């Protein structure tokens, strides 16, 4: 009887303790946060090409690009005048953005600024550009992206994605950067990378993977940097991540300016050239499934 009684007491005690076990708290929702709460395996992602310019014709394809013109300094004290196509040509499968030292509309240099706004705008995906950049001191060249609409306000609130920048006074260096309201070069808080480039005189492949929670940078297939605001902020908002809207592409070479002209402008070495073999854009095959995982 004592043994049976002891067993019954022990069983009741275990049942009581089990009933007092603390339930696991549910994970907090990230629905109010940007660039958080998505589930995917990076290595399992696949991509399908949705747009490209291979520069196979004999002129700039105006179905893909528009020319932005002017010589106002472009907010950076730049010295060039961007012409309406006089400094851009397509030949032998390459786009040539030619920067010249010549007097034009009261400016001492001319160049090109091509934009895809309203013709090729993208949100998320993979972007590749195979390009050779100018090296003359004073050049400031870039392949970059700006928002199609300023949904979160004027620069830098709606974001900027610099896929690639070079300055001629550091010919073996490359830079990839993002700018937002919180992270931007005016505050000295921009997020990005700089790297020494082997064989800077040659062509190189620059790639970004733009996902709902991060932007990843690669050079010649080698990973360089990721911008992922949840690494810095508990609950990011548009001040840290405005990159959930469509952006368009920009190709240009400036002369001088706050960065390009920081060590002067060479008198010789002109004209200089940005030579683009191709730009290709891919969509993420699993994007809808990734977006559906947010919780």
C-alpha cells in the first residue's frame, strides 16, 4: 500500500509541475520593421534574366536610356557639361562614354550621363555590369542607382545604391556604397566597401544582389560587402532601408568635384573612356515566396 501511495503522490506531483511549466513566448513580430523577418537560404536562390543592354547596335538604345544634360555642378562642384549624346557611342559591342577636355557651354570638359528612369526600373534582383573605368586624375566615374520616385523624401532619404565608383587619383581602388537618411556621406556615416583592384586597366565584373533585407556586393564573383540594416538597428525603418521601392540605373563620368577633384585634375590624359561591355538584370525566382515569409 505504501509503495502504491508513493507512486500516486509522485505522479500527482509531476503532473502539477508539468502544468506550471512556462510556455514559450512567440517570436516578436517584425511586420512594423523594414528589412527584417524574411526567411530564405541565400545559396538556394536562382535568378532569371529580365533585362539587358549588350550594346550590340551602332548607337545608344534610347528605348533603354535617356541623356541627362547640363553643367550646373550637379551638387558636387563638378566641372563637366553633360551633352545630349555627343560623348556617347556604341561600337563593336561596347558603350563608350568619352570624357573630353574642351570648352562647351562655359564648361571646360564634356561627358555623358545616361539614365534608365522610366524605361528600365527595378526592385530587387541581381545586377551585373562588365566595365573598364577611366583612370585620368580628376575623373569620377560611376555605375549607380537612384529611386524612380522619392517616396521617402529628397536625397538621401529615398536612397542611393552605388554599384561601383572610381576616382582617377586612386586608379587601383574601387568603391561600392549605399546612402540613406541615416547612412550617407554628408554625415560621414555611409555604408560600403573599398578594395584594391588587380589589373585596374582591364575589364571587371561588378555585381549586386538586392534582396528584401540586404544588398550584397561582388567583384569578379568574389564577395566584398553586405549592407544589412538589421545588423545595426533593432527595427529598421525607411531612414535605414528605403530600398523597397523601384530604382533606375545611371552611367556617368564626372570631372573634378568634391571627390573626383580632391587631388586636382590632370592637364593631359584626355579624352578618357568608360567602356561598358554589358549590363544585365535578373529577377529572383523565389521573390514572392520570400516576401510571403515575413512575420
